[in-house]
C-alpha cells in the first residue's frame, strides 16, 4: 500500500538543504535544562521544516564492556530493535510488528553503540498526533526492550559469520593490530570476537541495560519544529518507561589511554595485492583546548585530500599510493591519531619512511601561513554544509551535549578557527604527537 506519510516526509526532506542551509548562516540558539529525574535536555528549535529529530545518549558505550564480553554494548543496542515486551494493556511487539508500526507513523527509530555512548535516534513529522504516537512508541523501545533469546541466538551466529569473513581480509588484520598497539589494555582497544560473543547472553544484556540506561544519565538533544514546552514533554515521555530509581550512583571511572613509551613496529605477512599500512599513536580527548589547532593542522598534514602534504609527497611526487590520509579520532579519552594508506608490498618500506618524514617535519615546523589560510578558507567555507539539514544540526547539538561544550559553540566556531595561528598549530602538534614513538603496522607481503 502506498504510504502517504513516508512520501510526505521524503518530499519535505528534499527541500531541507535550502531552508536549513539559510538558517545555518544565522546561529540557531541552543536551550538547555534538566528534567526532575536528572536528564539533561538540549533544544535547537527551528521551524524550517515540520520535522522533529531527537537523539538520546547514555554513557553505555564499548568502553564499559567487560573485556571477556567485548561487543556487549554494540549487540545490546542492536537487540533493542528486535522487539518490545508486553506491559499492562500494551502488547508485546516483535521486530516485524515494530517495523510496521514505525511505517504507519511515517517515522523512524534507531539504536546503536560506539566506543563512548549508546544512542537512540527518533525522527518524526511534527504533526502533534503523529509526533505523540512516535514518541510513545520510542519510549517503549527504550524502556521495554524484550531481548528475545531465540533472536539473539540467530544474531550471534550471523555476527560470528561476519567476523570469520572479516578475518580473511588484510584491512581487518591491520585495524586489529593497530588498535592493540595504540590502546594496549584500554577499553578502546577491545575487539569483538567469536569467543567474546559466546560469553554474551540476554541476561548480560538485561543486566547491563538496567545498570547504564537510566533517566538520570540521559542527554537528550532535540532539533526541529517544537517549543520548549513540547521538547520538555518529549524528553520526559521518552524516558518514562525506564525504571525511575533513586539516587543516580556515579559510574566507575574509566582509565585514560596511556601514552606510548616506545615505538612499535609490526609487519604481518599477508597474501594480498596491496599492503595495508597504519601509523599512529594516542591523540587527544575531544574537550582538549587544542582541538581547533589540531583540526586545522591535520587538514594541512593529511586531512585535506589532494592538497595535503602527505598526498603531495606520497602520491604525487613518488606514486607510492593512490590515496593517503591522516586523522584524529578524539572521544571521552584520547582517540587515535593515524596515517593510513595502501601500497604495493614491495613499496611499503619506502612509503612508511616518506610518511614518517613528512609527519616529523610537520610536527617540527608546523604549517606555512599560506597552508593555514587555505585550511581556514576550506573549513570555514564548508561549515554551513555541516548544518544544512535537521539531522546534521542534531549531530552537532548532540556533540555539544555529549562533550559539555559551550552552548554558543556553533556561533563562535568560525571566530575560534580564524583565531588560530601558525604558532598555535605547531605548539599543539608538539604537545600531542611524538613522531619517534609511533605504532607502525604493515599487513601484506611475503614472510
């Protein structure tokens, strides 16, 4: 049957860039308050489109997985969408029934987990009747997941098969060795394996959920055509099916990623046409004041595509790789800095040496004035594209909420980027990176 609600939503989204893009030029103020249960709410109200996007985040990412159950956060979030249990007059709904219910509303709901957080996202038209029904259904998914055991057994087999397939690929091998080298015993380096999956059952999921998914721990970001009063009601309703509980006990601290004491070099033979290479070390936490300087500097080093130094030296001058990049991955802890590329196995040693030399020179000297200006022009020119839809704006608001950034972060972003000097970039890279203490992993070539 033709679904007019889904068609209407797609039509509205087709025009989103025009309206939200214009709104992005003028900052959309972010309002923030707490609910009585302790949850934090962040609202960016915009009437550009009759759509509401919501993200609910909890400190329930992979960093809180027991090592023997690595992957627990990810599979728990995945199983949230496999059905909800009956509660009073509300019937149980399996995965198929849930899918039909969301389709009937012309809305969508997703759950997922990364290294730091478990996130639930809701998108609905702002029509009061549809929105109310969507919020109430989302509240049931968040608060009453069924965790059906028969479904988990099938999912575990499927995920195990995917792991076995991934283990035949050099990209998997290089990522695994790199994570172990950079993070050591830190939870960021945990790897989901068939062995850890075997230790996960629905009882473990339920226990983890009860411990970590609590109203007092929620950060709720809302973007769209709603008032503050409506947003307050949405936030409260979304958490209303979770156990109220008493005082919110502080979660155990997760240790920081330790800096490397010495370089690590690992060469893993693999019969492949291309050698996969990663070079890096722990980087920085997202709240680090060097964030803007490191972002601009990385654009010059290897984040700017064909205009970066790494591309110029590795690809253009020597033809050692089709593409090469550098990136930082900041989180609640120091996510990895990395340089990555693929090359012919017989060229790997040379490509590694060239990349290391480019990095060392950049850390020592920083960018030129012309390079920094080009980086600023590119990032500032592209900034409106980071806010040109409800969903992108939601991602930015959720980033502010999750990392406790200033509410005027988006309003001051351009000024803060413009304020960075060559000396700032040079000093920031010198503080964060030690080229002589990098993890280098090469997967490919004969033993």
